[in-house]
C-alpha cells in the first residue's frame, strides 16, 4: 500500500506550495512508511508515500521519463508489467529500473491515455504531461485502490485518502446531504459521491484528464454479460481453477515477504492452497480471534493450516473497540459501517510485523453471491412477480400487522419476515434499493427538516 497526492492550478505558472504537498504526504505516511518524494514545476505539484514491494532501490517516486516531460506518482501494482515491458523494449523503449512504475511511463509515451486499458492490476496513479499541460488520473477496473479529487474553478486537488485532500484549505467541506441518504441505504457512500459536496471518488475503470481548468472523465472498461452455452460443470471448474491459479501467481510477484490472511472460510482457504501449489514453498498464514466465542474463527483456520501445512500464526484480542474507533474513523474519512473493518485492522497490524504483503479471500462473496443479502434480493424479485390476486397482497397485509419484537432480527423469524416484506415493497418502488441498514420508509425517521427535502428530489443512484 502506497499513497499519492497532488494539486494543479488552473492558472498556468502559479506554483503549488511545497509545504502543502509535504503536509498532504504526512497525512498518509502510514500508507507508505519507506519513502517520500515531491515534484513541483509550474502550476503542478505531485507527492508520494511509498511502501517498497518491487525494485526496492530503483522505484523512487515521483518518477520521470528520460526527457523529463512526464512525471508519475503511482499506488498499487501492475501484474502484467513484465509482459508490457518486453513489448515496449521491442518497440525501442529503454528502461532504467526494474519497477512496474516505469512501465506506466513508457506505456503512456507509446499509447497515450488509452494504454490504461491494457493494465492488469490494482492501481491509482497521477501522470503529469508537461508537453500537453495535462494531468491524467486513473483507477483500476474494480476500484481496489482509492482516489479522491476536488475540482474547482481555481484548480484540482487529489489524494489517496480524504484526510490528505482536506489538508488543502481551498477544498470546501460542505456536507453532501444526498450522500447521507446513500450511506444509510448501503452502509457506505458509493462513488462518485463522498460525504463532502465538492469531493468526489474517481469511479473504478475510469481515467480523468484535467487540462486548462476543465475535467473530463472517460470509462475504459465495463463488465459485459453475454449469453453463452451452458458448459459442463467439469469444464467450468477447470476454467475457474486456471483463472484462480493465474491470479494468485501474478500476485506473488514481490521483492518482499508475502503471506496470507486465513479465516478458515472457503475463499481464504482456497487462496492459501493455491499459493502453496504455485509458490512451491511453505506459505505463512495469519489468523485473528476474539475472546468472545461468537467472533472466534481460529479453530477453522487452524484446521486448514494443518491440512495445508502452512507456517501459521494466531492472535487473540479483545473486541473492545472504544479506543480503536477514532483511529479507524480517521482512516476512512467519511461514514463507513462495515464492522469487518475491526478484525481486518487488528489482523493487518499483527501481520505487518512479519510480512509486507498479504493475500486474502476478500471479493469471493461478491463475485459468487455468497452473502445472504443476494439471496434476499432474489427472493424479493420472485415475490414481486407473484400476482397480488393470488395472495401476495394478503401476505403483505399480514406483515403490516405483525408486531415488531425488540430482539435482533437475526434471532427472530417474525422480524425477518416483516423486514423482508418491507424490502420487497421498497424494491418495487426503487429497484436500486439495497438490503442495507435503513429501508426508504425508515430513513426519514431520524431526519430534521434540513435533510428531509432530499426525498422530494427522487434522484436515482448514479
């Protein structure tokens, strides 16, 4: 994990203060404890905090091309950089380092902004083209690496984290009321919004070009669903195995120690098993547990580690988060309600003492529909297709008259049924409704008159 920051004035020749760049870098020092670099010229300023993973000595940033008209700050890793490097060298490009960062510079020289579509990796980067007086911002296809920006008439400021962006006093801190509504729906604030009106998230799979005070955002990739013939289950399993094995192998490219988070669940266990096979060496795995038994998954992780023969380490902590919350809120920079951030923070802090990079099973439930909320949506869609005259209306009427018990809905079938019927009705009215914390009817209850007007706008989710 690294961090990038920067600012460009719309007025050419107006310098960016070095003190501002240094303060923005200091705000994200935790993202890159190994190195810091700043570049200033004309109306642009770039900064970077680096965690060394590839080419430990030669990957200092900001990095320039040979002639010095391109400058780059880059957060992430390009998994196919060796293949791209070979192609670029065959076309006459000369490399000075062994880093994946330099590959981005030569790819831009060869193909311009469109070259971002050829990248496989997790990344957010900013590239200043001195000849064109253009700043390019880009983010990976699924948005693994964050990138925030604030565009004003006087210029543009960007950063990997909100708190670094807010070091710039020119950034307006007015609250986005629509973002509050979306937070209560989804338990986070979806892109492109943030909690601040002026600050936006660069959407995944897009790049932005800032030139002469104007900002243009271009999509370079999107998920496409195509009808295909139904393959045999054996063929699908073989194809999935090949893709997962390739993905794991690419992520093991590093010049620092690599380990893995192991919860004992299907996703992380599969990743660790493939790491063992691909690397051909004993993998280091790390698990965390809590003294409260309902939060403890150490037994499952221990069993998997024993079967796979990993070098396994466990940590047990208290689930007392009162002192932890201020620090977590500081890192997020805006409302965020995924409680899994708490064990992830503990596990990351413990694991960092032993390795620099750790793979995990995050994303598996999203890709393969593993969360119960996906099943709830499928049931809601099926329920809404049930004609009212065949009994749906009667079931909904029964749900409205059910008294809601005070117990947590996970332990009450009556509460589950009542919430499901409310959810299905909300989906009919607004198909983008998520099985989140507050359904539309309930969101209005805690609001004052200043917030309520947003519900008359009926703005669809972007």
